[in-house]
């Protein structure tokens, strides 16, 4: 088993959602056909377009939250102590 990197398609946010879903489905099929496991939680192991779209939307929302948090943390004075949860 070898990871099929050269056969995987990019499915970034610059593409229309329908194209992203189609490329994602292609990638899942290629990974499965190679005998490799789909690496969760980096990817979801499904071909269902609704689940894939929801995963993309959730990932984008998480990314926005993290970017906002990083900006807020970067704006704090250097000696600020941030509590750990």
C-alpha cells in the first residue's frame, strides 16, 4: 500500500462547492482503491455530497474562529497570561 499523492486533486475553497465535492469524492475513491485508510479526522470517509459539504462548511467556520482567536492573542501585551482550559 502506498499513499496515492500524485492522483489526488486539490479541493480548496477557491473552487465552487459542486466542484469541491466532486474532487473530494474522487480523492476518497482513489484513497480507498489504493488500499490506504482515509486519514480521519483530517478527512471524512464518505461519498455523500451533503456530508462532504457540511464538513467543508464546518472546517471553514473553525478556520475563521481560529484566525480570529490568533489575531486577538497577537494583540495582547507580551506579558499577558492566558489561562489553559
